């Protein structure tokens, strides 16, 4: 017999009540649980509102300490609204990345497949450490992905160019790639192309072009990581990236001259959604109107949570080290 047997909605609510979670409206809670999974709502966000206690049998259980189901729901809704907003701007950044990579690969390597599919025109990359491609240079894996896309994608534009022109140029093939493959393609591009692509996104430029490229690639990695989470409906607000992917402090301080913003990369903040907000802001810095729109819409989501449930808003900001003036700081990056 399963140690996690099926529970009716009524049983789920009763279990939560036994764990000291209160309900303002139990009937509405049943409606919410029917439309949003118990695991996705309760287990993903309980860390803000519960502690772990040991029962008489020696097992550990959650104690929600008299908090309300509606508290969890407010954070859940905040996270979903945040995901929708981020997806919108991730898509803009991804489109610009594909367009700029296509342009500068055509410029520096060439528009013919014989040129831009030639692995020797790219840097070696690194050795892949995991998965089916373990042990192979990333250059080989990335160009193989690009070749496979041209051969088997079925994209109408690619098929047209194959049939009518006997060549699929970068501005046709590269937009069909996934964000992950585009990210890897950028990493192996010639240094001149990498510099120019990063400059498409980041204004003003950092005089140290190596620092600019490093800040750009780290910001892009943040987008890649969280874009996958958004696409799969995973939690955003309490996710952290690995230490190797945090935004670099030195390079960020070179870019942002406002010293007040430097706190955002201190004390472990930049491995979480703070790093993500910074990454989006940085990658939109050459598009000031779009950048302002992103920050305004982000602020609106925070304000909505603050007005709806100040306790949940306050707990979230303290738990995840989100400054309550985060949007003001982003405007000064």
C-alpha cells in the first residue's frame, strides 16, 4: 500500500487543519485545490509559513502555526503572475539574441552553410560533463545540434531555403534553435562576434570588454535557467541557482555606477530572483523604454501582493532577502 494514499478534497483540508493551518473559506479552498494541485500550492510554498515538528510517533510533520491557507495562495498567485511577466520579457530577450547571433555569425563567419557549420570557425568550448554527450567538446555538440535542426526541424522557412536556394543562411536556421543551444552557440562564437552581440544588449558599454562579455553570459545563463522553470510551471520566487552561475560582483559594479545598487550582488542575494531581476534589467539596458516597462510591471505585481496580503509580502521579502525598494534600485542600475 502506498504511504501517500489518495485523499479527497475534504480530507486534504482536514489534514491541513490538523497541522494548524486555518481557512477563511473552506469551500473556496476546495475549489482552489481542485484547480491547483496540493503539491504545487502547499508543498512548494509552505516554507514561508510552517515549521517542522515531531509528533508522538517520532515522525516529522508541518506545523503552520495558525497561518492561513489564503496566505499560501497569495504567494502562489504572486509566483504565477511573476512567471507570466518573466516569460513575456524572456521571449523578447531570446528573439534579440537569435537575431543578433544570426547577424554577427553571418558577418564574421559567413552566410553559407559550408562556412557557419564548419566547426573550425568557432572556439573549442569546453568538455561536456553530463548526459549523452559527456566527454565531447561543446563546439561539436552545438554545431551538431545546428546541423540536425537544418536537416530535421521541418520548419517551413528552413525547408523552403533548402529546396529553393540549396543553402539555409543563419538568419533562417538560428531562430529555430532552442534558447539553450543559442546560449551555447554564443559561447563558441569568435571573440569579435561575442563583443558585438553583448553590445547589442548592454548600454552603456563597459570599457573592459572581457568584463562586459562575462556579465552578459552570466545574465544570459540566468535567463536560460529560469526560462526553463517558467516553461514547466516550476516555482520562481524561492529558487536559487548554483554558485557558479551567480552574477559576478566586480563586473556588475563596473556596469552600474550607482553604489546603492551594489547591495543587490552582496550577501548571497544574486543567486536568487534578485539575480534574475538584475539579469533582465541588464539585458534590456539598451532598450530603455522596454526596460522601464518591465520594472513598472514588476512593481505592479509586488504592489498587488502587498495590498492583498501584507503579512505574506513581508515574510517573502525577509525570507528571500528581497529589498522592499527593489524596483527603485533596478531603475538605478
